[in-house]
C-alpha cells in the first residue's frame, strides 16, 4: 500500500487503516486512534500474537485491557496474572470464599469481549469459583492455566474451544474431569500438559488415536494405563512422553516382580526405536526413577551402614548407538551386568570406536555385582558382603 502524492493519512479508509494497524503492537495502536475513522479501524484490526503481547499483571495493565476490550476487541493473545496487594478479580459462580471487604474488585468478565482470542494464559490469577465466560472463545488454539488454586473448572468445559491445539494445566487444585473428554479435540490437539492436577483421571490409551498429538505430559495426576499397551500405530505423531507412577511404566513406577522387567524394557526399547526423542526432555538413564517395590516378594532390607546397597533401581545405559539397561543401587555407582537391547556394532562401523570407549566407562561400575544380570537374592547379597569384608 502507498499514498498518492495528493493523499494524506487522514484520507485513508477504515479498511486500509485496519491493515496498517495489524502490523503494530496493541500499545502502539491505542494512542493512534486520533479520529473516528481510525477508531473504527482499530475495532476491525486483527492483532496477531507478538513478543509485545497484552497482559494483566497490575491495576494499570488491567485498566489498559479494559479499554482495549471495546477499542481493540480483535485481540489475538491475552495473559492474566496477579493484580497486586488488595486488588482481586470479581467472583465466579460458587466461590470458595468471599474476599476481604478491603479488597478492590475488578471485573474479569471484560475478557469475554475478545471474541477472536487464539492464545489465553492464566498464571497465579486471584480467581475463585467458576467462570463460564473463560471457556467460550471459538477461535482459541492455546490455553494455559497455571497455579490458579481456587479456579473451579473441568475438562468438559473445554468444548467451547473447537480449534484447541495446545493445552497446559499445572498445579490447579480444582480442575476435575476425565481425559476422555479431550476426544472432542482428537483432530486438532498437538500438545497436552497436565501436571499436579490431582482430580484429573482417565486412561492414557484414550489419546492413542490422536493423529497430531506430539507432546503428552500427565505427571502427578492419577491417570492410569500401561505403556506396554502402546502399539506401533498408536500415538502416531508422538515426540515426547511423561507419565505418572499410576501408569505402568510411568515415572517413579515401582515394579512388583523382578521377572516382569525384561519384557517391559524391551517394550520401552521398541518405543525408542520408533521415536528416539520420546524422553529427550529428561536424562534417559535416570528420568523414570523406576524401582523395585518394597511390597515385592523379591525385595529385602539393606544392611545398615554397609555399602553397596541392594541394586533395586533401574536405569538405561547408552554406549555409542547401542542401548541397554541394568539394575543398580540408589547411588547409581554399582551396576549389575548390562542387559543389552541392541547387537554390538560391527568392527567396521563408524560407531565402533565410540561404542568401545563408552562401554568401558560403563563397565567400570560393574564390579560388586559382576555376573548378576538381575538383583541377587538376599542370601546371595549377604554372601557378597561377607566376601567383600573378608569374612571368609
């Protein structure tokens, strides 16, 4: 767009000004509304997400957003957090409590005027009760609600977001529901993070046929399931997975029997062969913190003040391109023998030198439990300790 020699900015029409405004930040547009045409243009302008995104983080920014809710209603992105001491948002339905009479209340329902929001973020916002207006943005693609402890909502309320792609809920005590409700977004959901939300239930396999789902994090929720149920065609786009210990094989899962571990590790290996990045956000060797349960018939008490401790922890081992696993003690300094999941690289391969060097580093930790590919029995463990102490 350009101006003819005899034209001035005041000669531009509403649509032309709206296009120009779309390249500016909201904070630049607001003071630019110098005439009726430009004010009308601002109301038509679609403001895309930017680094200079609009947010409420104090009373001044709340007042700015309140003005934008009528002057710039096509805002694309909004973040909502704390207002400062003695300033709170208006109550929702069925609030947990009433605010102190000294608090200054600000109407949070103004955000319902932003009908074209695509990104909405709540973080530590002083909200109490249910707010149906938060869940009725038909163009919303990304929703994040973190540490809003008294905000009451459930997963069924998300149906007002038919285009939802990214969902992040963390540390929300009053979030309820079953992840099967998310099947309403089977065709759109790409990223799911629900963490420290102790009233969210369901089975991970309810998400297995989501064609675009790349990230799944359900840590510290009571969601159930079994990693061994994941087949080759399940979670076809999955790149990252983090599950709670209520899922068989989730982080900090406790195995009931030593004998079930080899088959399980083979299943994890197959998943990693399909998607090498599956656990890349964590250190693969320690991220799961898998252990043998104290309720297991294979478990026995350690000997106080004597080391090494029984090798009741599990870890992955990587040497070059070769992957394996082993039992180890809690310090991860005393390994049982490595149970390899891949064949040894050929002597002619480019990887062979790296493999030999790294496998020697690993073997350095296989000493006390040499010859054992799984934890020794209690009798064998005590025999090893007596040998180390030179008792016979």
